[in-house]
């Protein structure tokens, strides 16, 4: 890993929001690709946070501060990842399901899809099944994307698909799901159209679903 990417990852881990912003800008000034800064710096740092949180070496406040630093870096990269292609690839309504407040992965997926010229409607976190239904009715997307990070909220993906079915809207959209506890087998079990393990795969999967 290059020195600057390593510094981005380390400062993100330490929650140094301003330093992360400055380093990301510095990497861009050195003509590093936004995708490389995202995966080799920001995501690498957040992965380490995840591992140490799991091991009990970090606690919720530290994770929140690191997440804020991640967002600061993502704010700088977002417009650059989004300017790749102005032509519309399709429209997606995306959100983190009811009961779940994790949004870093969902935001990354959204950013990457926007970079691939998808138009996105972001419903945020803790999204009720009915809010997905209302958004589909209002925005008429080709795709619905759901994210869940908790094993206890995965069931709300199923509840959302059922709500779409009850509203007669299931046939009009393809449903893609993802998040750390989600698997392809789970996607199949609840009747989703696809599962994507990460943000890059989400772009390929969304393209396939729309094609
Ligand atoms: Co939470 N948390 N958290 N947390 N947190 C996890 C998920 C956990 C695994 C940590 C652990 O114990 N090891 C654990 C869940 C355990 C379980 O359910 N089995 C957990 C827990 C328990 C909790 C709380 C209950 C803790 C508490 O309060 N005691 C609480 C729940 C709050 C709630 O949601 N109701 C909680 C709170 C929080 C914070 C608020 C502190 C913070 C969230 C901040 C935020 O998101 N704004 C937080 C964080 C940051 C984490 C970890 C450390 C990191 C998650 C993350 O952002 N990863 C996480 C541990 C871990 O995952 N290792 C953990 C980085 C991100 C880039 O990856 O989100 O997986 P990810 O997204 C990937 C892919 O999954 C995929 O693409 C993304 C990019 O490649 N993907 C999709 C995601 N969505 C997709 C959608 C798609 C396609 C692909 O299509 C639409």
C-alpha cells in the first residue's frame, strides 16, 4: 500500500476527520484515482476499525468518530466518482432497513452506483417497509436496494419484499440486497433478485439486473 493510502487508513482509524480530508485531497492532487483512495485508504481503514470493534479493542464512540472521518473523506470523493458518465444507467431507491442505523456500506454502494451513472433516491437508515413502497410508487425506479448490518434486522428485508408484493409493486422492480450478514442463500430464501457482497459487485449486479 502506498504511504499516503496508509496514512489515510491510520488517520481514519484514529478519527482524525480533518487530517483524513486533507490527505484525501493531497492524494487527489497527486493524481491518484478516486477509486484507489476509496478502497486502499478509506475502506481499508474502516475494515480495521471493524476488526478491532469485533475483537473488543474499540468501542462504539471510537467507531462513531472513525465513521465521521470516513464520511469526511467520502464527501470529497463523491462528486469525482459521480462524474464518470452523465447518461442514466437506471434508477435505484436505496435504504438501510427498519431498525438498522448502519449507513457507511449503503452510502458506499450508493456512491459507486452514482459513479456508474445510476440515479439514486436515498431513503436513509431505519427505513420502514411502507417507506420503500411509497418511494417506489413516487419515483418508479428499476431497482430497490436494501442494506442490513444486523442479523436482527435482516428479517426486515423480507418484510419489505412482502410489502412491495402486497402493494402490487414487486413485479415492477428488481430487488438487490447486501450488508455484512447477508448472503446469496438468504437473498434467494426471501425472494430478492440478487445479492452483492460489496460496492463494486453491486454496480455489476445492478447493471445485470437492469439489462
Ligand atoms: Co455496529 N455492529 N452496531 N455500529 N458496526 C456491526 C455491524 C457488528 C458486526 C459489530 C460486531 O459486533 N462485530 C455488530 C452486529 C452483530 C450482529 O448483528 N450479528 C454491530 C452491533 C451489535 C451494533 C449495535 C447493536 C451496538 C450497540 O449499540 N451495542 C448498534 C446497533 C445500532 C442500530 O443499527 N440499531 C451498532 C451501532 C454502530 C455505530 C452507530 C457505532 C456504527 C455505525 C455508524 C454508521 O454506519 N453511520 C457501527 C459500526 C461502524 C459497525 C462496524 C464496526 C462497521 C460497519 C461498517 O460500516 N463497515 C460493524 C462491524 C463490521 O462490519 N465489521 C458493526 C464498513 C462498510 C464499508 O462495510 O457496511 O459491510 P459494510 O458494507 C459493505 C458490504 O456489506 C456491501 O457493500 C459495502 C461496501 O463494500 N453492502 C451492500 C452493504 N450494503 C449493501 C447493499 C447492497 C449491496 C452491497 O445492495 C443494495
